[in-house]
C-alpha cells in the first residue's frame, strides 16, 4: 500500500508495517519514514496500524505494509510531485495507492495515474472538503479512480464532504482518531480519513481475493455498499457506505462490461491539498465508525477488526494542523 503524503512517522502502533519509502519533495533526502505534519501518519494509521496487544490504534488492514512517500512535507504539493509519488509506487510494486489529497492535474500526473491503472493497481482518492473545495478534485475525478466522499456520526452525508457525479463510495469522515507524530494520537475530520478507510478495505479485499483484477475488486466494493439517499448511485453517497463484511464475503457476480467508477474531465488547478481537517481529542477508530453507520452490521468472528472500536481518550493526543 503506497501512501504519497507528508511522510509517515514510525509510531509504535505502526512501525512494524512501515517499509522504507522515498522523499520526492524538493530537497528531500529521507526514506519517507518521518512526518512533522501528522497527516500522512494519520492516514497510514487508519489503513494499517497494528496496535500493541490490548492497547493502541488498529487500522482497517493491520497486516498491510505501508510504503511511505513524501510528496510534500506540508499539506500542499504540486501535481508533478504527486505524479512522481505515483510513479515510485508503481515501480515499487504497490497494488493499492491511497491519495488523501485533492487539487488539479498535469500531463505527467494523468499519465502516471493511467499507467498505474493499466498495471492493475487500485487508486483510492479523496473527493475534497467544503468550503475549500466545491467540486470533486483531482485525481478522484480521474476515470477509474475510486472517488471517496464522507458520512458523519449518524451515517448521513457529512457536511464537510463535497458532492458530485464522480463520487463512488463513502466512509466515515468526522471525528476520526488515528496515529500522529511523536507516538501520539490525533483526531481529524475530512475525506482524507474516509479515503484511508476505504483504501484499507480495498487492501483486505485484495488479500482475500488475490486473483481478482482491480476492476473486479472495485466492483465488489461498490456492489456491496449500503445504499443511502435516493435509490441507486447519487451525488452525495455514490453507491453507498462501504460494507466491509459484505465486500469480503458476499457472492458478487462478475462485473458487466462497463466502468465501475464515475468519470469526468480533469481540471487544471496547479496544486493538491490534503483533504482533511484536525481538531481536539475524542472520537472512535475507523471500524467503530463503520459499526455505527452499518458498514459492519453483519460482522461475525471479526475480533481483530472490532478492536478498533476502543476509544483512546486516555492517551495523549496531538492535534494535526488545520487541513490535517
């Protein structure tokens, strides 16, 4: 799992799953395993935190390996830096790329995204956050990329999440606790978090069905989503809230001859911005939110996933900067 972001700090709940990566930002010289912003560490934790026995954070796919890529030490990056991150992920053999940022595109970024999709890599990307974003950003709007929106504590459309015909699925996006730098924890809201949660779910599906091509993995995710709003796909929820248990266990007929995701022309905004915002302490882990919104309503025998419900208010929290 590649995470092009602000880097990933070697948090005690995450370090066993952290591979050497790469710093491709201007003047960068690390292997990606550092993060003074918190955003990348939080995203990695939602995907693959392994916890420490009976304590700590547990991500969606706690056996997944994270390839950290610093595309920017802050929350803004150019499209070409993100392109270099996608290129490095492809060269390194990543089969899932989680992009919790939105913005514009460049010819190089479009080519990098296309090359990854053609290589059977699944790309999951944040739709964007209001009020900073008014439309689904890039690369979420790229054809074939899973565009992720957000739901709130009640399982309804999160006010922070942008809407649009490109939205494919939604996941929890408000008051999400995850790992932070210096072995701390932080709470954040935004489609960044929803994207990392969906990316973790995709990693589990790929692990469960290693023979499935990327298009079928995406189809399994969208076909089993819990429908919300008007019947069928809509601009707020896409195909619905991801249902992890159904995605892993349901009998899903093969995809018919059509694209499983929405598509739209790329825009030309010059930068990408992290799709999340930070605040104080409190909140639940990703699986706790899925339980609350119905996405794990049928869970049986999944003790490892259920552990992520535990609250972490007793642990010191470091809030990420705004936008994290």
